[in-house]
C-alpha cells in the first residue's frame, strides 16, 4: 500500500508556476440570456437532469439566482450559434436561463412579461459576470441573436433598454436614428442592403437579396431587441434607421459614470 501511494504521487507532474504570460484573457467572451419557457420546477429538472444545461437559473418569486454549472465548465445552452463570426458559442459563453413562460403560438405571438425584481437580479448577475470576465458590452446577447432561425428568447418583452441604462450594453443614438429615419421614409433600401447590415451587426443571415423566412427571422430578432413594439420581420424605415445607426462608428452609446458616451 505504501509503494502504491508513492507511484501515484510520481505520476503527477511537477509544474513550476513562477512565470505568467501577460497575453491571456478569460475563455468566457459572451454572456447569453435565455428564457426557460417553463416554470421553475420543470426548468430545474431540464437543466440539471436533461441534455441541456446553463451556468445560472434565475427564478421569479423570490428572484433567486441558482448556479447550476461552474463558470470554468462548459454548459450546453447555446446550441448551433454564431455572433460576430464566432461559432459554437457554448465553448466561449456563460449562459443565464430566466424562468419565464415564453410565448404562445409562433415567434410572432404573445409573450410573458418579466417582473421588475427578477430583472434587477439578472442585471446584478450580468454586471458581476461581465466585470470578472471582462466581457465586452456588445458581447452580451440574447439566444435569438446567436440562433435567430431556431430561437426567439428572451423575446420582445425582455427589457434590453434597462440593461443599456445600467451601462451593460450599448444602445443606438436616438438622434441619429431619427436623422436616418427621415431618409429611409422616402426611399427604403432593398432586401440585400438589410442582409448586409444585419451581417455587419453580428448575425448570420442569407445574402441572396430575397425576403425569405430566414431573413425575416433575423430581422425579427433585431427588432425584438431594439424596436420591440413591432417585431414582424418586415423591412421598414425605422428598422433601417436603427441598423444604419448601430453599424456606424458614432452610432452606439454606452452609459458610464451616469452619462451617455460614444461606445466606439
């Protein structure tokens, strides 16, 4: 028994940690927000015993935050996904599932609102994760951003503007949107322009110039975030103006130290 213990210790490599590279960053480069489309009990069952998982689950009443997967481990929450050219985001993201009933019918149906206190908890959680992992504000996204053909969560009732007001994500400059809107009201760009701008923003989108279901799904995902009053997937002047704004260097604002500043 004594000898076997010695062999086991000899098998473990000695590692010298005196030297550290300055060229490194966290593996977590994205934070992805979801709704569960289930109640808490069913959400917990699926996320702890099913084939999908998430780092965090945020309940409704009281708005308790549960850690289900350690942040150092990969969780299976993103699925087939892409944002800003990076694919398979499970490997580079932290997933947050929010207990919420989701939507009825298809993606254009009705959605369940999020209680304020639950969103307060999510904001605190996102701020903490983003600070510890240095996640850039434009890499805090929804499931519908990274997988618009399959998913519509967290949906049009998710209060993205509150996250912008909290300084967590950038937001389009309203004055620039209004300025571009007047131009697009008189002449709406063709579908190919919308596809190009959506891809520039971060989505995977068809580039054939046709308004097919896939393109509508991406437009709808964009509208849910920035123009949730109407998220029908139809190209229109307001959507074009927001797209033009978010893709310009001066178009995005970020709230820091109590005031809005240029993001880029």
